[in-house]
């Protein structure tokens, strides 16, 4: 049984966060940001990008017994850099390029280039994600109902 | 004897070519792009994802374009595609209480913590055609307000604290999967929920409506309806921990139903549950009502013989792809079947005629 997310080391917790960020990153933005890093580092593909389905589960009543809802498309890829670092990419959707780039970033984040990748790729991705979330949340907040009670004047 | 009949290849090919031309329509009108369908017909896309049982907005939009807007045909295309995908695994059950809600309403508690958030809803519109939409024009950006960081606790949890509602005990047993093993009856709730969430919206809506009109009456309040995005996490065996592999928009509906108690349960509220892909609230509410009706046995209620209480009837007819497959196949050539029927009728008529002549001769 894999570890639950509560007993992960800080390093693993960080890796978990960047892999999660890469999974939903807009493909075009990721590609542009990585071009800014320069040419892709030399690497060997360990698992060719593969498109598949993941069964999404829910719980009855939100908290009860697990049930299968339906699948979502996911693409995964694994590769090894020249220095031996292994990177994994799991991304939503069917883009093999996206999965490969995610695996590359995962590998680079474990090496000496981590700081630069964080600043030039992950930072902007995180900001883009947060901005998008904020924009949705702000619109939702504007549709929150303010109730007021009218005095009926009978007593 | 079976006689194979060949032919029609050229007619079929030409029919498909014409279909392609008709799909395109008048070429003096700009062609629809898949991103346009994804962005501007989002609720059709959501329905195709929910009933196609595959969350991928681009694929659903493509299917809608290919099917000329016939959503059941589009769902068929998605189901067919789905079967070609290797299964990479199953997610950790999504945590809908951590949903980033764009809509959250409760019909039972006005002052619920987190408030009533209407979101982009058709509710309270006048249902008058808006002719402005017939002309192209810019849309003003929607108003914004400062979002509160407050949690949106589950409404049913309030009732749960007082023991006024039946609890949903957490259970991490691997649920059965109707896409892998055929449905068996009696079905457990996990199977029922899977069949309902991918079931035909019209069929599930009709059944839900029947429960409101008195067939298996269990007066339902929408305790909570929420729409928003949740992260989907999956354990990655090669890593040894779970990561988010994506984000999906879901609609969740919890109904609170009157319950007078039974031989086994005290008087309390009970729940119906709906959870669907996309912004699909009519479906989610319908699902919750039908889920509740199907729970009569575990709650010790009477089976009043209502259609929505009949698990086998509901589950075996909810899937529109199974239904349309069987229904539409009867328009395909049945020449040999029909020939034998024709022979039979002729024989019966000859015999009936013979009997009559025999009787007349005897009189």
C-alpha cells in the first residue's frame, strides 16, 4: 500500500506538488516556458508516452462507499536524463508532447537546474493556475446571495 | 439454411459521402471548429462526457461535430473510443467537500456557512428568446467580488451532527465496475450509482419525476447542489505516492428525504446522491432522486411496485447506448427473418382456410 499523503517527506511533498501542477498545465504555456529554458536536455525514453484512461471514483453521499463514476484521459511518460535522473510525467488529456515535457521537468527539478526550472517554468505555471482560479472564484463570489428580511408591519 | 446476401457497398459509401457533405451544411456559412463547440456548447459537451463516461472536453466536442449534434450518437462515439484506451488505474475517491465551487445552493438552509452562490445559472431567467444573440457582439465581462476563503462544509453534515440524518459510512472497498463485469442483480449501491451517473439524462429525469408525482413517493429537498472543480488524485505505483493527474468539473447533489422510520431504522432524514461529470445539474438531481427510490430495501421501506423502485428495470434501461443499439438494429436488414415470418403467416392462413372449408363441407 503506498504511503498516504500525510506521511511524506518534504522533498516528496514538493515533488508531488510540481507533478500535480504539470498535470493540468496548459500545454501551450508549458511548451513556451520550456523553450525559454533552451534546448531540451539529452534523455532516453524509458516508457514511451502512452494515452490511457483512469477510472475516476466518488463516494456515495460524498463520504460513504467508493463507486466508479467514469474515466478521464491521461497520458504518461517516463524518461532518464544523461546523468541518470528519472522523470515521470502524468498529465490530463491525450498529448504525448505534454507528458514528455512534464517528465522532463520532473527530472530537471531533481537535479542542479532545479532553481532555474522553478523560476522559469513552475513559477509562471503556478501563477497562471492561480489567476485562472481567482477569476472563477471572483465571479462566483459576485453571485453570492445577500438575504434581507422585510418587516411586515403587522405588530 | 442461411443465405448471405452481398451488395450495397457503393450505396453505403455514397451515403456516407453525402452525410459528410450534409454535416458541413451550406459552405457559405463558416465551419464550426472543435474549440468553438467545446467553449460555446459546453453543456452539450458536458452531457456527452457524463453519459459517454469519459472526461475529455476536446473529444466530446469532436464527437458532437462528427454526429451533427446528435448527442446520443456523440455519446456512442465516445463510448467506442473509451474501449480502445488502456486502463492506467483508478483514482482516489474525489473529495467533493474540497470542491472549488462556482455554484452552491441549498434549498433547506438559507444561512448555510459559505452562503448561497448562484454561479452561471439559467435559474431566474425569463426563458425569453434573446434576439441579441442572433447578432455577433462583445459580451461584457461578468462582475467580480472578493472571494471569501471560507470553507463550504457539506450541508448534510449539520443534520448529521444531530443524528437527524442517516450517516454514510466511509468504505474503501474496491467498487465493482460495470464496464468490466456484467451487471448482476440485486446490485449494490456502488453499481447503481455508476449505472445512474452514465445513464440517459432523459430516462433518469423521467423516473425521478415519477417519484415526485407519487410513484414511490419520498419527498425530496435539495439539501445541497454544488458545481465546481475537484482535483483527481491517483496513487502512482512507481513513485509510491499519489499525485494529482488532473482536474474535473463535477456536479454533486444531495437530497434530504422525509423518512418516517421503519422496522430497522429510526425516524430520520435519509439521503439520495447524485454525482455527474461537468455542469449537469438536471441529471445530478434526477440521479439523487432515483438513487433514493432504489434504496427502499436497505431502509426497510415498502416496495409499492413503482417503476423507480425496480432496480432491474431502472438499471437495465438507463443506458442509452444499449437502448439505441437494440432499438435501431431493427431497421437493418432482417430479410431472412421476415421471410420466415411471411411463410408462417401464409401457412397459418392456409390452415385456417382449410379448416373453414372443412367445416362448411360438414354442415
